[in-house]
C-alpha cells in the first residue's frame, strides 16, 4: 500500500508539474487608434475620425501543443471616436472617449521560423467589454481654448450601451529566451454592438502592442 501511495503521489506531482509547465502569464500594453463605424453617414473629406487611446492587459495562456494555445486577455481598453454619431454641433467638433473593462478569449497559432527562438503567431477570438466611463469633448473649430469635456451619465434614458461585443484578430512575432517570451503584435477589433442604440456606431480599433509572457 505504501508503494502504491508513493507511486500515486509521484504521478500526481508529475502531472501537476506538466500542467503548470504549459501555462504562461504576462502583461501587454498597446497604443490604440480608435474610431466608430457609422455606415452610410456622410462626412467631410478631411474629417478626422480617429482618437489616440491606450490599452493595458494581463495575459494567461494554456499551451495545447507546440503550435496551438488558448488564452484570455482581461484588461483596461480605451475606445472612442473623433466624430460622435448622432451628436451635431455646427462650427465645432465632438469627440467621444470610452473606457472599458474587457475580457477576450483567444486562440493563438504559433509558427516557429528560427528554431525555438523566433516565432510568428496569429490570434483570433471574441470577447465582451463593459463600459466604465464615457466623456464627450466639444471644441469650436480653430479655438483650442474652447474645449469643454463632460462626463456622460451611463444610466440616462436612451444612453449608451454598457456592453460591447466583438471580434479580435492579431499578427505578431516573439523572441523566446528560456521560459520568457518578448513579443510585438498588431491587433484589430471589430465591434458588433452599437455604442449609441439610436445610431450605427460600432467600435473599431487598431492596436500596436508589446508585452511579455513567462511560462510557470
């Protein structure tokens, strides 16, 4: 019995070690260009639709084999638009700044190109975001001293949707040093939900990020 117990404990410890060896944890930060899809709404030819934002995420991935991983990237995501649909101000500009907590689920496909040191990878997945705060910034054209920034009431009647659902895709490369991975990636996000329920206003982002992962 003692021999069986020792064997079972040893086998369990080995399995737990192997499981832990397949888990990677890390962090990522990204520069974000954010805008909204308006549909057929006409805009001036020189209209600026992007706002520059920021993203910060934690990473947790489980390695299925040398080529496939599944993971989650919960974090703080800034979105918005330089032209807010449904809000018109003559001789002025209205920018929308949105702050979300998000948690996308992703499938990562790895393709080593130089042994196990350099890897090219792609990601695809979907996720949900919860709107935390929203701000509208209004500026009279040509007068930077006229900027007025207002926090929006998320509980107002006919207010903004608090949830945003969408699709994620990314391409990047990584450098592997022991059990550490340094990476850079480009990520695109396509929202499927209108921010303003009365106007087509789907979130879009293009992100350029850097980060690291550590296998534990």
